[in-house]
């Protein structure tokens, strides 16, 4: 066997192992990042004194590109019926 091939093959295996370790670390960092983002979001919502229902209305309105006040009026009219 060509000695260069053995050298390249050894380096290839070494790099593959490093990549695997880095990919696992990247997944862990992504998980930690998402957890911190979620904590920040929860903190913001609680800091605003919003209820779960109010947050839901806000999110629905943002998806529909409508002002939240219009969404609240519509929901209030449904509650009255």
C-alpha cells in the first residue's frame, strides 16, 4: 500500500472523529441557546404582566398582520354572543 494513502487515511479518520465531537457539541450548544431564548421570552412576557390568553391574542394578531386592538375587539364580540 502506498505510504501516502496510509497517512491520508489516518488523517481522514482523525478528522472524522473531530467532526463528530464538534457536531455533538454544536447540538448541545443549540439546545442551551434555545433554553436561554425561551427563558428570555418567558421573562419578557411575565415582565409585561401578560396572561397566557393575552400572549395568544398577540401572537395570532401578528401572524395575521392585524393590530392587536382589532383582534381583541373581535374576540370580545364573540364572548358577548
